[in-house]
């Protein structure tokens, strides 16, 4: 999926139409490749962590609360930001960095709600990294912003490994995705500070098992605050705003 972080791993293809007349020491070859892959991943993550610390220092100096928003595509990250802007835009100063493979659609939606936003188009990369965010900040009008949302690329795998310098990781999961996402994608949930269960207005329609979902989240992320919300109806959003206000105060 991602040749930058190596999370997809090397793809080996043998396009032979003939029988092999020789033997391969597959275990040896693949072990060597695996070692190289680990080296590359460690190097990339180490470099990313240095940029993340620089970002963190910048955010602290400005008194910004920074939340890294993570989810699979369609869970409602952009809708969460839009609803927050509509309900609390006058009370909080909010700026946004948006990550997508292509288009500025989400950034345009956020700008239409009155917040400054910079779009990062990652091309084939399935996550944001700290260096991308650092460059995006050069073009972002932070003004009197108190909150910076980093809307990550829709993906529950690659972004888990990349610290962006944020103070909080917020993972969204919608009721339409079922109850077992936290178990299937444990690494990204395990590091969450907040898990938002979105689209609760659809829970009964899709047969969502609330208790099972919460149990699964707590199995992998016992430290996370779990909030049930609907960005469409506004249900549960007051708890989200209370979290933001507490975070700004800290």
C-alpha cells in the first residue's frame, strides 16, 4: 500500500511460463529482504520522530492544542470538523491540515465553514508524516487559533506508526463499519486518546451492537475516552466539546 513507510512490504513476482530447473533458497532470500525492510522502516520512523518533536515544540510555543484525527474512509472526520466549526467556531480558533491522496474537496468544505485549511495531497502515500505537516504549516494561517486538527488520510493501518507532533490521537469509527474494527486494526486504536463512535443515529437501522463495540475498544485501548456521537444530528457532541475545552485549558 505504501512504498514510503514500507508497510505494504516488497512485492515479489515470478512471471515464468517454464518449469524451474533449479532450486531457490527462499527462506534465505526472503529473510534478507525482511531485514532490509525493517532497517528502512526504522530509519524512516526515526527521522519522522525528529520532525514530530520539532512540530511539538512549535505547537507548545503557540499554545496550540493539536489533535490527529484518524479513521477509515467515510467514518466522518471532515463532518466532525464541520460540525465543530458550526457549533463552536466562534468560541474556538480552529485551523486544519487535511490529508488525502487526491483533490482539495475536504479542505474546500472546511474553508466554506470559515476555518483556514491547507490540503496535503499525498499521491500514493497512505498517511501523513511529520515533515509533510511541518511544510503545510508554512502555508497555514494560524492567527489566534487554539485548536489545530490534522485530518489524516483515511486508513487504519499506515498512520498508526507516524507521530505528527500531536497532543491527542482521536480515532473515529462509524456504526456502519461494525463492532470488530478495534480488534482487526488494534495498533491504531491502542494508541488512541479518544475513540469517537460516530453515526449513532444509524445504530438501530444497521443493527449495531453498542455493548460489543465498547467492549472491543476497551480490550485494545483501555486508556481511551469513548464518546458516542452523531455529527449529523448533534447527539453526544457536547461531550466532544467538553473534551476540547479541557484540552485547551491544559
